[in-house]
C-alpha cells in the first residue's frame, strides 16, 4: 500500500513538472491570461459586495464590466491615438538620440585628450567612457525592444478583459473544479493559508495600483505643461515604475531626463522639480514604510527582494518581487506556526 502511495506521489510530481515545463514553453501567450486573472482578482470583491446587497450575479457582473469597459473605452478614445503616435515618433527618434549620445561622448574624448594626464588616469577615463557608451547604447536598444513589446502586447491587452468576463461568469464552477484537485484532508489548511495570502496581497495591490495611477496621471499632466516630448508615454512608464518601492522613483525619472537632456538645462530642472512635487504628494498618500506594513516586510527585506527580482527577471522581476516576498513570508509563518 505504501509503495502505491509513493508511486502516486512520484506520478503527481512528474505531471506537475510537465505542466510547469509546458507553461514555460508557451509563456509568450500567457500574458492575456495573467492579466485576466489579475482583473478577476481585483474585481471579484466588488461583485461580491453587490451580491451581498441583493443584486443578481448577472446584473452585478454586467455593471462592473460596464465600468471597466467604459474606462478602457475612454482611455482608448482619448489617450490611445496620442500614445501610438508617441511610440511611432520615439521609434523614429531613437537612432537620432543614439547619434547625439555618440557625439557627446566623442566631444568628451576630444576635450580630455588635450590635457596631459598620467597614463593610469587616462586609461581609467578611457575605460569609463567606453563603459558609459556601452550602457547608453544598450539603454537605447532596450528601449526599442520595449516599444516593440508594447505594440505586440496590444492583443493581450484587448483579450484580457474578454477572458476576465468568462472567468467571472463561471467563477463558482472554476473554484469548484480547482478545489476538487486538493485532497479533502488538506482543504481546510489550504483555505486558511489562501485567506492569509489574500489579506496581504489584495491590500498591497489595491494601494499600489491606485497610487501608481495617480502618479502617472500627475506626471503626464506635468510633462504636458512643461512641453516634454512623449509626455504621455513617459508618464505611463513612470506610473508603472512607481509600483516598485524605493527604486521606482529613480527608474521612472530616467527616461524623462534622457529626453529633456537634449533640450536645455531649464528643462532638466523643470523635470526634477516636477518629480519632487509629485513625490511629495505621493508620500502623503502612501510611503515605502506603509507598503512594507501592507505586506508585513521590513524595508531591508523589500530592498533585497527588489535586487533579487531585478537580477532574475529585470523590471518584471522587480514589479513582482514584493508581492512574491509577502506570499513567501505568509507561507513560512504558516508552517512555522504549525510546527511550533
């Protein structure tokens, strides 16, 4: 009997590994499903709230999706044309920016070569300039890749709400089928664990998403007033980067400084002042410490998680780092409490 159980466990483990490997192979097409699951996760509490007030499920679903679709329509109607135009213009301007950066580096080379420097210092400067050139050109290349990725992800953004509708429509059936995969002996414990994870994750996501949307809108408006090129694109990027505690502010300001650096010193000062003002407003709504309290993590753990996430998956890893660290903390605490 024991041998049979061991064989079943081994078989289940192989199936799990096979599923994970399959998902890895088709990871490119998973984005709309991941976005749809996120929409369902954030929207379902509002539907439950309407259900508790006596509203029918179909009507509640229709009302929520109407609001979501209305928001997407308004964004698409007013912002999408400008956003697409900015993406196209930026794609055309990137080679020009790369050439201007190369000219600046060449100018610096010419100036310091006229100075009679010791060979050791000259070697250090040469290496530093070479590294700056390499990093800058890599930044331009990565920016081009991001633009192409945004354009190719448009289908995912359109499909996500549609998939979310069907998930919400059959959410009870989906939950029932998912729970049927969990052995009855473990269901109570799994429910308790998921409840703890939900309490941590939902508060963090709602707070961060709300603040990031506000920051993105304020910065886009500020860039528009300052007449910064690609104001909408940079504002949206900065809002997304604001989801990353601590480092998001730096990552968000870099593209704006990069663009206005070719304009004037006054433009650079204007961008810096705008960021300082918006960050002061943002800190009055939510600060890194509050984010840490939401997920129950010390700031040192948050910074460590961001560095690990950035090393493994780049910007995406940094966006996911804090929620995943919060989930891991909840799981560890849960099993430690059971052992102790």
